[in-house]
């Protein structure tokens, strides 16, 4: 399948006039799509009605799903991608009319209430008073989430072989002890390096990589059992429990969307 590449400008916060409070955009991409690095003069909330996409800021890679969106502050350089068939949504928040919920990108849980409010703003017949009231409610309920599909890619010479291998094959069964033996260091050394470079443990980092890979496979129509095996789980139930802890959805529910 061909990949479509799109280029957008890199604009600083407020570089162009953004008189709106919240403005929405949505699109179903028909090809695997990549956005080159760019930035917006407004804040942006990225979320999906269907499918999976990703956003990259430096060495951090977020996966965006129907349950987990991403807040991108104005002026933040980022690139992105979306799998063919993904129905993505973007809500733009005026730089001069709204305040950012964070100075850095953060995950946002797309709750049923937030989804309904954002969808209501897409009604072209919405009266001005109703629009203002709905926008106020969106700003009231919008908040960072402690749950996110984020992988901080380690770049040190020590961890680079591990990161390359696991991202290439999330089902790689090698344990922390296996990698320590292969690299000629102690498990404690690898543990310290992962905590220092990624802010999490080796096991949690591998689980995050597996979850990111799994959502892409589910979007492409793979059945749950096949995905579980592909990303290294011994059973569909173990995979399902881990997937729900990370994404807020069961694999079956995500796949159906």
C-alpha cells in the first residue's frame, strides 16, 4: 500500500490570528499517511473516531486511539502518522482565546461527555449562545490523563539494541536477564538505564511498545488471538487485560470501532 506524505509549516504560538475558541476538523485517510515535522499557531487536541494514529515529539512517540487523545500545545514541533482507514479528529483551540492545559504534550482521555461536547461543536446550525456554552463545558472538563500510550525511545549505545529489537518485533521473548547476558552487563545496569532514559522500567517499556503495535494490528483487522500471539502474550485473556489497562478499551471493542 502506498504512503502519502504531507507537509505543513512550522508556526509559532499566535503566529497567525486565531480568533476562534474551538474549531474542529476531521478526515478519513484512505492511505497510510505521514505528516512531516510541523507546528501550529494554536493548541490542538488530536483524537480518533476510528482507528489509530501517532504523534512524535523528539524521542517520544504517542499512540492516539478513540479512547486516548493527545493535547499538543501551540508551537510544539511534531510529526505524525495514521493508518489507512483511520478517521481522525482535530480540535483547534485559539491561542489568544484559550489557555493550554499543559506546557508539554499530554494524553487526554476522550470520555463520553467530552466526545459528545466536541461533536456538538461540529453542528453548523448551533446557535452562538449554545456554542459558547458548549465551548465553556469543553474547557471545564478537558484535563490531562494519567494513562497514555507513550513510548520514550532510548538512544544510548547500551539500550539501542534492545529498543531496535523490541520495536521491530514486539513479540521478542527476551527477558531483562537475557538482554543483560547478551550485552555483557548486569540486569541492574539495564534497569537503571531504562529508568534514567525513559522514566519507566524495562517491563513497562516493553508493554507500551506492545500496546502501540497491537492497536495498529487491530486497526488493520487482525483478530485478537493473532494480535496477542504477535505481540508476545501467551493468551488472548492476558493480552486483553494488559491492553485494557493501557488503552481503556478491550481489544474486541477497539477492533469493532
